[in-house]
C-alpha cells in the first residue's frame, strides 16, 4: 500500500517534465540541432504572418508600418542563429519566439530613434531560464495552459489593457492616458488580470519557491 | 543566487519589463534584481506567456511577401562577422552581465569619483536621457549625507549591504525611493557596499556638508 502511495506523485511529476511535443517546438529543436532547412521553412510559414501581425499591432512612438517586414526578417534570422540555445523543457517554441520578437522590436525602435552609440541591446537584460526543477516546470506548464484557456475569458476591461501593453507596446502610464483612466485603475486591472491568469504567487509561497 | 530577498520590483513593473515597455534605465535596474532573484525570474517567465499567447492568437491575416523567405535564407548563408575581442575585460565577479558590459564599454569607460570620505560614484553611459544611471560605493561603516529625493530613484544592491532608517538592504534587493522620501544610507560595518542606481532628478541635501556636495550630485543623464 505504502509503495503505491509513494510512487503516485512521481508519475505526476514525470508528466510535468515531459518535453513539449507540439509540432513547432519539435521543428525548432530540429533547426537548433541539425540546421534543418525544411523545418525552418515550416516555422517561417507558420510564424512569419504572426510576427507581422505582432509588428503591425505596435503603436509605439517612432514605429511605422514599413518596419513590419524588417522585424519579421530580423526575428527569423535570430531564430535560425539562436535555435541551438532553445530548450523545449523550459518553454514552448511560441513563447521563445515571442521573447525574440519583443527584444528585436525594442532594439529596432531604439536604433531608429537614436543616433548615438547604444551600449546595450534588449537581449542583454534577459536571463537564461533557470535550471528546471519539477516544481518550477509544473508551475510554468500550468501557467502556459491556464493562460491559453483563460485569456479569452478575461473581462474586456482587463483584456484591453494587457493588449495595449503587450501588443501595442504601451506603458501603464500611456495606457491610462489613452483610455482616460487614473493610473491606479490601470494598475489594479492589470493585477486583477494576473490573478485570473494565475500568474501571481502569494507572498507566503514565494519563500518556498526559491528553494524548490 | 537562490537566497530569498525582501525588496522586489512590483508585479506591474515586471509586466512592463516582460512586455518590453519599461524604459532603458529602469530595465537595467530590474534586470540587475532578476540576476539575484529566482522568484522574480520565474514570475517574468510566467508573464512572458501572456505576450506569447496574445501574439499567437492574433489573426494571421498579414500577408508575407513571397520574396521575404528567400531574403532571410540569403542572409543566413552569409558568414557571421567575427565577434570583436578588442581589449581585456575587467568583469566584476558576481555582477550582472549587463552591468559588466556597461563597465567595459570601450567608448565610454566609467570613472570612479570620490564624493566624500565614505562614498565614490561612477556614472554609467546607457544611451538614454531620462535617468542618470550610476554605481555608488559606500565604504565599510560609511555614513552618507542625509538627503531627500526630488524624483524617483531605483537602487539595487550589487555587493555587500547598507541600511537606512527603514530597513537593511542586502545583495539583490530592489529599492524604490519616491519624491519626498528622506533617508541617510549607512554602509554595513563588515565590508564595502556597491549599489546600482537610476535617479530621475537631482537629490536635495539636508546638511551643510550636503550643501557643499550639491554640485557633485547634479544629475547628468547620459
């Protein structure tokens, strides 16, 4: 009896650490490990329109529609060059490509708006994902699945602000000006949204997560 | 690297960081905190899922020009330019990579200047003009002038620890000072303390010594 009870959670944990097996993550691994051009062509076909839509959603100062295809080009080149560092255990291909796109978008804007020497690129602010532990993997995957399911069920007023921030590239202050809302209201809607998406960790659990 | 910290950026700030809408100077400070704080690194990884999902759900009605794929393939086949390896780097061990990169910036090498018997400052060139970004070094047991803030200030402890009237701050802690906050930081007795800071407007000093120091403390964003 005891033995069965002990082995049960191990099975659950093993499941949480399984590699992502969606087709895009598999293709990205193939690009990374064997510079597979046909896998890259499939990724391009799938992600290029998404990346272009992401670029077209930008409403940042200095951004103009002509930059959209430049962004697609720059992101896909980075995907090819950096695919070797992609670890399907830590994130899905989509999340990984999103972070590349976000960094490229900021760097393109900074280069357009700035003629002086820029010592840092946005990539420099980003840390390699931590060594995955069963608990952190489980949490990350749960978040991934939960965000997928609940994003479209968010109340419109929370969804609107998250879209402004993530897709249009607006700060909370800019969002509050555009929506004619107090900054505090914008922040509390963001916070409510994060709770619904189960992204925040209660402070009492934070301490435990550090040592998991 | 895995110890628990008491002072973190707010979740709203991490949202802006994950969406890429935080200004450069604040991003430098948040990133320095993330270097030391696993808990916030994990939170940012979870927040990235929002951006990824929103991007993924976008209606892919955008039409991609037929030539774009060939353009990308042509670029991929270009030989990679060699990474420049100009001069010997003097990385400070344990410091976040991007802070070391700023310290090693060949075009704008930071210089340490003495502000008082207990404090030195080195301004960092960051290519933005909203905040002045600098490293401050307080010697062991050093007392700094009492001052208040006319603008926002973010501080991250990179080495050692310091305290003020409110709390003790150790390696990795992220501290926000708002206009009107008055404080007098003191270095810990057991060793020097180095902090990264981004400040928005000049600080106002509260003592005679401070008045003498004021010209040194002008904010010069670079």
